[in-house]
C-alpha cells in the first residue's frame, strides 16, 4: 500500500499568509518516506499527525516559491538527525538549489553538505527511491525550472502536477496514472496565468485516453477557497467521470492494487 497524507492543501500568497487552509504539502509513505513541497507548517503538522520527520528518506521540492519550500531546511535537519549524520536525498528544481534572478537559494550550503545525495533533474530524468521510480515531468510556470513527477509503484502510477499553466504535453506525461494530485488554484471562469483552474483540469481529463481513477485537488488559492472547492470537485467529477476529492489537512489517501480509498485523520496532538 502507498499512503499519502496531506499536511495542508492551500497555496498562493494570500492563503499562505492567512492560513485559511494550511500549506504544509504532503507526505508519501511507500517503500521509503518522502516529503513533497514542504511549505509553511510542514514541520509542525508532521508532528501533529504522527509523521516523524526524522524518518524521512527524501524530500521533493517543485520550485522556489515560499508556499512550496519554506520548511525544507528544517526537514533536512530532521532527516539528518539534527544535521549530525549525512543521509537522505533532495530532489529539487534549479531555483531551489541555486536561486534565480529574484530569489536566493532555498537551501543553504550547510544543509546541502549533510545530504547524502542531491538531484537537480530535468524533465524525463528517472530517479529511484527504494522500490519506486520518479519520472520528472515538465511544467509551464512563472518559475521556469518548476518540476513535477510521475511515481511508478507496484500499485500503479501516481502523478503530481504542481503549479503550471495547462499545456497539451501534460497529457503525454500523466495519461494513465491511477492517481493524480494536481495544484488546482482557481475555480471556473477565473483562470490566471501559470496556474491550473477547474476548466483546465476538465480539459485535461477529457483529452486523456486512460483517465485516472482518482484526482486530488490541492494548492487551493483564495478565489477557489471562497468559491467552494467541493462544488468545483463535484463539477469535475460529473463532467469527466473521474472521482475527485479536495485535499485538506489530515486527508489521507491509501493506494492499493485493487482500490484507492480515503479518510480524514484526527490530529494526534497539537504543537
């Protein structure tokens, strides 16, 4: 079984600064423990849901924007036993490691030096993490180095589509995945550049030859939050036939060979 636990489902600057929806990204428990896009709150909410960050094996960061990478350094410290043991893997965009014209690097040299391996992959690269394989996928975002992934597992493929505009190549990279986690920032008729809207997701799913069993909407922006993302999810499901959920803090997805099921966890403790 593959277990995916969301430590937040919000995204964008206004959701991030208000925390109307938490922004911690999500945790994958497969043959290894992997954290994806540790935005603000990732560390605190890991402990809240009994996901010990000291047991992480890898961290994936799609790009340098703060709602995706804010807690990456402290999770590296946890993964490396307080930066005392060289271990763990970082998979990240160029902007995360090197910075860009408007951002400094998200990870200091101090934290880089305690990692066992660092990958700054291009789309098409393949990276093994335990029994799983990550195929790095492209995006079209304001940070041009942004990357997603398609994770090949014994239970089928799981795709993560981070911040991106819709473009037809998304079909080539993600068609046939059993589960797609997508950053759906905007509701119908309110699209903005470099981000997916409900309309974009419908277009993508309709064009797929082999649709996913399940779509998880995450990275909910302020406009989507107030438009009611659950109505948007129901619309996607009705129009495309793909079972669609909205992620939230504590939302857990369990992927088995014959079934994809979900539940909502109660916080184990508050920190």
